[in-house]
């Protein structure tokens, strides 16, 4: 069983869902399933200036760019073989 949770620095949960397999309804050529998951979780926190930390399962340049336009700052690890990986993203 896999749970996705969005919580604050004190551990309070803001949003949570059970992973039931890849939701192909949200996937588009420009948005992966993980990108859609994070976007859905952060919808209530747009334009507030929150900081979001994530692991390499979710991190991608496209997601970070999308969240930046919504005033959500991001920090996360990346996979060296991710398709969207660029040198600019590593700095």
C-alpha cells in the first residue's frame, strides 16, 4: 500500500490519498502522473509562498517550473536518468 501525503514541518497532514495505480485520466503529453498528483495536492496552496520538499520519484524540471509559476518553491533530489533532466536543473 502506498500513501501520498502533504504535511507541514510539524507533521500535520493537509492532504492525503491512497495510491491505486497510475491515473491515466490526468496524464497528458506535457504532464506525467506524478506531476498531476503534486499539482492536485498543492492546488489549495498556490500563490502563498510555501516551500515543497520531495524525493526523486516526484521531482522533474517541468513540475518545478509549473509550481514556480504558482509561487510554490521546490527542493528535491533528481534521478540522473530522468528524461527531462538538464544541466540547468541540477544547479
